């Protein structure tokens, strides 16, 4: 048995505190124990080296010599463990800490205390690290009593706001936001006073309310804000129109929804606030919240003008071959032109040489216009080629700047082979004439007729004007003009003005190499409606939205046409089907050569199969067989597709949409332009009161058509409701009305069945006898035999 296990050395380490103070006197009991222990060891020559075992000590030492009530050979020595722990409770490297009731063995004694192994994994049981880990119970209690304060988390505490003592915040703004959240949740109106850079005190707006929260920074070096004192006791009633619920607060709380759904309705916002926060806000506040949120989504308008140089560089880097031009006047913004390289090549690879020009108003704070050049694809759909944002109104200067760059992009060297369509806006006629002197410039017939209608009204004149416009040959056109002169001579003279030449608005005088007989400027109007949601955004946001729309459109068209197996584009096939319905009224007579005589309404007509022409000129104007050519082709057992112009083929469509627009990087990755100068925003336009209109103003004729269509639809719906039986499904209760008794619940077929059932249960006669007697009565009241509950 080990010696240190058999003998408890604890009494040897106990001495009075005076020993530490320099006194040599020991207590009597301690002195006697110590001397007895030394004498017995010396008499038996016991070796007390560390780690050695001596069996003789066991025989010579008795329990009665030790006055230790805790000593027990069979158990553990608690006193010894306490001594070891106390001696190890040393925090510094200096002399060990002395506590009352403990003593070290004097240096004069020859006793060497055996070490107590505390950690078998470490040889340095007395190191500072182990001393800190083993610390006293008081220090362990202090560590356990260390308080951790709650940190404010906006997402976590948004729905369940809490305020408690010691709560920490990132800054004073975050603290105020948390207080307002708490006030909204608990229907309290709070204010902040005093409010400076070092402290903020949140109090109730009621002067006699004890509510108070004091918050300040942790230290000068740490800007973290902490609640130092708090009293959440409130005095007074709750508020139901909380001023803390501002439009900015609502916009910030539901910012992600506004970001995903920019067209979120005002009524939807009001309903969501009522459901989530139990508050009812006004329509005006919800509208302002939406307006503020959308401003955060799209960005600041004035700041985006300063980023146009970097945005231009990004467009050129991401889409090589594109043309992006910034027009400035002494560094003040005048215009921004965009024509992507993909759109240039697509126009040259299959689009007809026909370009529609128009401008539309922008709805931002700086106003301006958006000029656009829209072509027509092989499927008779719009194909935007270029667009530009200008700060001024439409004028000859702005249109000349736009068309000059467009002519270089589309390589229009000889204007004989191209045609333009416009509403003949102010300045556009002169710009087209100067830059494209030999080009065909068509006018929108609807806009021309609106000017004509201002002085010459009447359905007869209207029909004659449109008949003259759609006439495909000169003979028919002249006949229509003669009828207009017979109807109203002044109306006929109205068309003699030099700004309204005949070749600009009638098909009879259009060039045939364009392969397009359009009379309306619907291409640009469709494009303006296509980008309607972008026209009220800041300039870069608007340009990005337009670019992304065009990028997606090119891709979707390319994917869509891959599933189509026919040789001709789908919309062209529909047009051919309509032409076939007209062709049945004609009969061809063959001459044996390429020309065919076709008889029918308005005829005869001569069709040249080799030249693909007809005396009606529709074949040459459109590139599609007219009804006279169609019947000649079918009757000669040929395919109509072989006579369709290649402009309408699927292969041409695929060539046009084989190009693509690349996306642009985020603003953080745009190139930095150091030597490009600055771009300042234009002047802010004077705002008009009320909501800004987005849809274009319709002409009186369009409004009349819309009103007539709505009236017709309303009459048809009303007629359908009157004639349609009011019934539910077979699974529900039938509410049909009987034509005999005019009651609901049954019809004429089941009238007598109901009557028999009612009569048979209300009299002693048989149902048939009662019914026969009832039918012979002069007065027949069906209502007394019918009960709705049946």
C-alpha cells in the first residue's frame, strides 16, 4: 500500500495565519501531532521518497495518533483533496495564495509530499492553464452568473417586437425602429427626447405617462447601442391611428412584395396591413407607400443620369457591334440612342424594307420622349430595330439626330428601296425628306381621317375616304375620289393640300417592291404599349427593362418557331385561308400561256403567273397571291406556297430570330469612365396635379367604336340572360320557372306532377279526380297548390 494513501498528511499542512506573517508559534495540538509524527519516522528509518511503497509504516502508525475525524483507510481523504485544490487556486506566477486554516510544510522538515495526479493527460498539472480551469467554486459561480443580452434582429423581431433591459442594437436608427415597431404592435404613440449622438430617450407622448427607455452607446470606441434603463408601464388609452405607421414604414415592411409585384393593387395593400398589423390605413397612405417602395426599387432618377457613361460602356462590352450614342449639350443630357448589333443583323437578314417611326411621352419627373423605329418580321409582327430617349419634345432636330444614326446602322445608302410610315409628326416630314429624299413616306390613314373629320363629318364621306385608301389600283381610287367630289366638293379639295399627297395614304400609289400594304401606324403603337410599364421609370431602369423585354422576345420567338413544321409562317397561312374564301367567287380561263383571265365581281382580271402580278395590284403589293391568282393556282393543280414571297417563309423567320441580345452585368461591375466627362439631368418638368395617365389618349372615332362595341356586348349579354334558363348544376337545387304557373322550382313538364302531389295530399279525393275538377273551374289559382318548401 502506498504511504500517501495510508497516512493522511493533511494535519501537517495546517497552521495559523501567523506563520505567514512571520511568527514561529504553533498551536498546541498541531505541535504535538507534528513532533509525534517526526519521532516515529526517525525511529523506524522510513524512506519517504516519492513513488516508493513501505509496508512497515502500516504496522507502526496507529489511527489514534491522528486527531482527524475524516481519516478513513477504506475511503477517500476529503481533507487532502481540499488542500490540493486550495493550493492550486493560484492565479499568478508569484507566491501561492494563503487562506486561513492552511499552511505549507516548513523548509526545515525533511518531509517530501507525494504529488496528487489531477490530469493524467498533462504533465503540467500546476500550469496556469490548469489552475484557471480548476478554479474555486466562487469563480465558477461567477462564470455561470455571466449575463448575455439579447441582440435586436429586424427579421426576427418584426412580427413580435420586444424591448428589455440590456438589449443591444447596431445603432440609434435601429433602436428607434424597434421602438416604433413596439409602439405599433401595442398601439402606443412614442417620441424620442432628448435625441443626440450619445443617447436617446424614448418616452410616451402623454406627459403623465411613466413609460421611459434610456439607450446609449456601450463606450466611445464601441458604437453599439444598449438599453440601460427601461420602464414599460403605460398610462392612458391605446391609439388606433398610429403616426408611426407612415408610408415609408409600410414601404419598408413590405418592400420584398413590392419588388416582386410592382403592380400590387392599393386595395391589396390596405387588406394586407389590416390582416398583419390590425390597422386600417387610408387609400392615400397606401398609394404613397407604394410610390415610395417603387422609388426604392427602380432607384433615384437624377442619379441615374450620372451613370449613363458607365452604362453605355457596359452595353458595348456585353453586345459587340451595337451602337450606343449619348447626346449632350455642355454636359447636359439631350438624348440616348440604342441599336443592338443583333437587331441590325436581324433586320438585314430577312425583314422587309419598311420602318415605322413614332414617339411616345415618358412619365418620369424629367419628362421627355422615346423615339422608336419598328420594322415588320416575316410573320407580320413587330420587330423593334432602334430606340432613343430624348429630353426635348419631338422636332426636326431630334428626328434628324435619330434618323442620321439609324441610316448608318442599317446602311441605307440608296433610299429608293425603303419606305417609312409615320403619323407625320411635327419635324418628322422634313427630317425624312432631307435624309431620305427618294424614300417612300406613308401616312397613317386613321390620323389623317381625324383631321379630315374635324371639318367634314358624316358616314358617307367616311366610307368613301376609307374606300379610296384601300383601293389597290388607280382606276378604283379615281372612282372613289369622284364620289367624294359629288358628295362634298370642299371635302375633295381638302386632299389637294401639299402636305397630304395621294401617294402617302392610298394603296393604289404605293411602291410594290416593299411587299407591305399597311395603312396604319400600328407597329409603333404596339411597341409603345409593349413598353408601357417601363415609361414611368428612371432612364437606366427603363432602358434595362426595354432591353430585357427584347432579349426575352427574341429567345421566345426562336423557341416557338422550332415547333412549327409548315413552310409558311402561321399568320400568313391565316391570311391565305381568308383569300381562299374570296377566291371561290372567281373563275379562271387559261390562254395556254403564263397569263390567265379571271372573271368575277369587279372583273375581269388578268393574272400573270410568271411575273406574279395581277391587274388588281394586290399580288405585287403584298407578295401574297390575290384571290384571282389564288384560284388560278389551285385550278392549275399547283401549290400556293410556291407563289408566296420568300419574305414570309419559315426559313426567313428563323434567320431573323437567330440573333440574340446578351444580358448586362450588375451596376457594380460596370466599367469606370474617368475621362468621359459628366452627364447632368435635364430640367424637371412641371408636374400636373392628380395621377399621371399611362394609356394614350384615344381619338374620338376610337371612343365611338369602343362605346358601340360595349353597347352591343351589353345587349347581347342581356339578351342571353333573358333567354337562358336560370338553373344550377344537376347537383344543386333547380330554380327553373314554370311557364304555366310562373313559379320557380319546376318547369311546364313537371307542373302537373307537382299539382297532383299537392292536391292529392290536401283533399280526400284522388289526385286525378281533384285535378279534373280543378281544371273545370273558371278561376284557377296555382299558388295555393305550390309550396316552395316542396
